[in-house]
C-alpha cells in the first residue's frame, strides 16, 4: 500500500497539471473575448476558483506543511483553501441557475443584476460556512496532510454541504436542458453536461473517500489514494470537458497562429465562404439568423441565440396579430374594467408558412404548438391607437420585414436602464418593443391604464410616450410593451436621460464626454454645451406639457420617470413622421418625450431611498424620491434645458 508521502507526492503532481489546465481554460476567455459573453464570466471565475483550490494540495508536501505548521499558518491557509473549494461549487451552481432561468424565460436579459447577486451570494455563503468552521475550531491538518479541515472535528461535515445542496441544483439544470434544448444547441449543452457530470462525480467520490477515511481504523486504506487522484484530476477533467469542442479548438488554433500566412489564408477563405452563404437572398434557412446555425460553440452563443429566437417569435406573433387589418373600433364602449380582459392568439404552421412566402424568409422553424400571444385590454389599446393616429397597417409593415430580420443583432439591445429590460427597435425606427415585469404590467393595467388613456386623449401635446399595446408571449411569459420610438436615427443624436437629479447621474463615460448614440445622464447634460433653443411660445408650451404630465404621474404615485432628450446634428433631416420631434426657427432639431412610467412608489423604493440617504447623505438630489418630491424636482429642472431662440 502506498505511503502517505507517496500519495501526497502524487497529489502535488496531478494538482500541478490540474492547475495549469484550469488557468489555461481561464486564459482562453481572454484569447477569445466573446467567451466572456454572459454567462462566460461565471465560467471564467469558476476556472480561477478551481485553480486556487488545486493549489491547496501543495500544502501537503512535507517541507511546506512543516513550515506552515511551525509558523501557525496552516489554519489560516486552510481557511482560504476551504473558501475557494466552496466558491468553486457556488459558481457552478450560479451557472446552473442561470441556465435554468434562461431556458425557462428565454427573453430574460437582466444579466447584470443577477451577476451581482451571484457574486455577492457566492462569496457570502462561502464566507459564512468558513466562519462556522472557524467557530468550531476545525481548520488544520487534513487526513491527507494538507491545510484544510481537521477530520477529527465536526467542521469536517461542511464538506457535505455541496453534495446535499449544490448537486441537486446542478443536475436539475442538466435535466431541464436535455428536455428543452434544440439540435442547434446540442454541442454546447453536451459540453456543459459533461462538466457537471465530471465535477459532481469526481468531487462526490473524493469527498466520500475522505469522510470514509475518518471512520476507517485500518492503517492501510484504499479509499485515500482514490480520493486524492480524483480530487486532483477535477481541474483537468473539467478543462477537457469544456474545451472538447471542434469549433472552439479550431478558433483557438487560428487565434494563436493567425500571423502564420497559410492558416490565416485558410481561415479567411472559410470566413468569406461563410459570408457568401449568409448573403444568399433566395428563400431558405440560410436567411435565418444564427439560431439555426449548427456551430454554437459557447454558452454565450447559446444565450444570445435563445434571446434572438425570442425576438423572432415576438416579431412574428405580433405581425400575425396585426395581419388582420380590422382592428377594434369605437363600436366597443370603453370601460376600464377592460384591463381584466385579454385576447389569446393561437397560431398554426400555415400562418408561419404564409408570412415566410410573403417576405421571402423561412420562418417555419419558429413554429411550435405552444407558442401563443396574449393581448391585454385589446379594446382600450385599439381605441388608443385609433385616436393617436397609428394604424394597424403601419404596425404590420413595421414589424415584419426582411430588414428587421436581417439586422436583428443590431436592432436588439439590453439598455433598458436599471431594469435591464430588453429593447428592440423596428427597422423603420417608428416603434419599440420592450420587455416589462409582471408587476409593472399588473400595475399599469389595473391602476394606471384608465388615467393614462384619458390623459393622452385629452392632452394631444403630452410628451408621455404613446403605448400601443401590452402583450404576453407564451409559454415563456415574456411581458411586452409596444410603443412609439421617441428617438429615431439615434446614431446621429446626442441623447440624455434626465431626471433632475445629481447623485449617481453620470454615465460611465464621464461628465466631460458627449458621444453620438450613447444615452447619457443629468450631470453629463450639465457639462454639455448645447441647450434646446426654441421660440418663446413653443418653449412655454413644452414646459406646460411637462408640468401637466408630471402632475398626472404624481397623482398615481409614479416616480423614477425620465425625460429623454436628443440633439440631432444639423445635417440630419428626419424622413419619418414623429410627434416627439421639435424644430427651432434656425433649423435645429430635437426630440423629447417622457419614458419609464411604470415605477410605482412602493415599500421597496422607500427602503431604497432610506438606504441611499444613509450611504450618500444627499436626500434632495437622490434619484429615488417619493412622487411629490420627485415631481417637484423634475419640473423645476426642465426650464434649465431650454434657451430662447433669438
């Protein structure tokens, strides 16, 4: 039977290789930047935590271990080793949860918020468990002579936590993925499944082996070397599972040797052929976006394609909804109990075949029987569309056309402010589709729709954005707003999202920078050299409209709304009709409107205000305020944006 020294030596050798593999896998994320696309950051951090855990085996080498023990460092190092062990598990669970969320809610793009939660919870849970081990005094020399958890203490059972809590979540994500994924995603999900299978099997057996060793009174124990070998192999096996993708390996190879002429020429030829294939204008699947590609190599591609698929489904189902040019009319009496009403649209394969043939784009693969569209308060929104001059024909033409589908990557964005709502702008730039939460939908339909409708109808000069419909895409329960676009041709405009606040109201580009097409904030506007130059009558009219709109929003306890303001370059001439555009006598062009009108002042917002007041201490200048304070500050700020045009 192998001696402890031999086992530890084997562990150090294997751990060294595992460390190199883990670091190499992490470095690939820098080599190929798109691998950092969400959820790539979770994979990257898990690789680093795995590498840090691999290093703990070195503390078992006799001379190193003696030095650590003699200098009372083994317990400290043990704490760090356990922390990274738990952190590696936590980030695998975070990745698993993210895959479950994405597969369940395809249109969800609130990645940044969840990333912050994952980082915070992963670190907190690991720290909390380490703290428990500290309290029971369990750090020290493990049964393998590494600095970890003393096997003779109750803290040893902390190692069971990942097996009991983490593994079920990880395997749930695998089961859901196997049930829901399509063939196009089989490769990337196979790699993910292999990672979960390998790491759960290896670490489970390794942990059980170490625990069994505690209760084994025999000097020779076969489970010890098994546990060491499997534990040290984890980084190697996971790296191989993650990188065992032909397309990914080819891209790594090309990236590493891209200066070599032959390889570069071969790669360029391959790319040119790919572009030629994608530019084919005949009817067929080649015109479909990348979701129908068979080369999904990264989880980031997988997430992106699921979002893209959802956008296509939204465009197609909304188009089929407005394909019938007979909208609801004034034959219906408008009663605001109608917010409880909805109309459910079901579709057939022939519906997708029809629009595919009409537009010359194969959309048949989007169809599945469960795909449905629920329209909320259809009669109210039909009346609103009619009274605001938006026809069903115009909506239909804007929603489904080849340009929309061909440029789907360009027209979708995840820039919905703090909510990280998904936003899609139609190719003619007339309309926007934006996701909303179920809470926002219920509040708007139940408490606000009637007031909103009456205000828009009786105040045609209102700057509040016109909402043309609220929908839910089933079976994924994606809630959508269809509304007018306030800022057409945004790439030629300086854009500001204004709330009248100063705290936290500077874009990441800094107050001194003004970038075309980038949404900036109040402090950036204060540094901006231009103001809205209008004649006195128009200026007075706009300020009056802002005051009226703010008063209405205040009356229903809405806050956190913004005035979106765009300054266009002088050479730009708008070629579409847009109610939000304003022109000065000297020919300058602006667009302004009020957006983000779904935030009710709730207990959550009151708590947020209290916390920010404690942390930042500038109560009056915080963006979070009760509706009365918010509306007063909002209205006081906006005369500042205007300048009379002489």
